[in-house]
C-alpha cells in the first residue's frame, strides 16, 4: 500500500466517524423536540412547602361544645357531645307552634353536660320515639308562664329508650294557675311506636303546685329514683303511677317533704 493510498483510507474513516456522531446528535435533538415520546419525571414537592398555585386550607374549627338559643326551639336528632344547652322561650314568642323549648327526637343520643331551660310558652322538654342512650348531667327546667288554653309539662316523655337525667331541677308548678299538668310526665303518646323505656330522673328535685309532680303512665321501667318530689296541687297526685306502667321506677324517693 502506497503512502497516498494510506492517507485516502484514513480520511474516509474520519469522515464516516463524523457522520455517525452527527446522526446521534440529530436523533437526540429530535426526541427533545417531541418527535419521540420522552420519559416524564414526576415533580416531588419540597417538604414544608405547598405546591405553587395551591394553598393549604385552614384547619376546620372544633365543633361547638355548647348551644344557647332565645325564642328558638332546639332539636336534637343525632349524636351529641355537648357541655351545655341553654334555651329560653320568652313571652314575646308569637305562637304555640314551635313553642316547646327542647325536642329530643329520633337519633338523638350521647351526652349533654348541663341542660338549662326557661320557658314562658309551652313544654320545657319533649322526648320522642327513637331518642336513645342519652345522658343529661344536670341543670334545670323552669316554667314561668304559658300560653292560654295550653297544658304544660316540664318534661314530657312520649317515647325514648335509656334516657337518664341526673341532678336536674324541674319546677313548673304555679299555684292558682290552671292546666299545668306535671313536672315530669311519662306516657306513650303522639307518633311513638313504643312506650318510653328506661326514661329515669336520678337525684332530681321536682317542685310543687302542678296538678301532678310526677306522672308515670304507659311506660316500661321508667320514673324517678333517689329524688325529691314536692307536693302537687292535689297531694295524692304528687307521685301518680298508672296501671299501664310496667316495672315503674320509684325507689329511694322523698315524696311531699319540701
């Protein structure tokens, strides 16, 4: 092989190498331009920072631990865990409709630490069918007045299961006023499918001068225990237990001694 032939062969080899390199560069550039799908890299946000354009929502406020209402009935129809419920129905409330202070309805269950009811309109508390496993830890139900031609109860239990009032003062009697039925009236009524069952006031104080202080009628294992019952307007009805009361609760009560 002559010197001239060797130089020509070397030149051809170098030209071929440059051609292959240029081809690779063009291929990579084309891929970057989108002619061939490129692998996507998932962005990882920095710890402690929100993604750009997004804001972290503020924390939700804690549920209210108390309820306070004036001239508005409070309805419990679901689980509760409340430190206090305070409802005042004043003489300015316009009508009987919605005039009860508190309704414990189907689904109401849980705890109320203190219940404070003051009413001048209608019943203090009504318990309906489906309320269950509810404990009220204390407080008071006071009736100062009522609408005309309306009979009034401090608490009327028409239904409910395992409802316990503890250390509650109920005072709805007013001497000389008619149609004040009872401080605590327990009897299946209204739309209830089942009688009140295990609806009990324990260590309670019930004031006098209503027609009945406590009336226990169609119910099951319900009533008052270890409580003080002041004399009713008709003393023989201070603790009135009817024939349809099944296993009424009356143990340890002090009757007519206020």
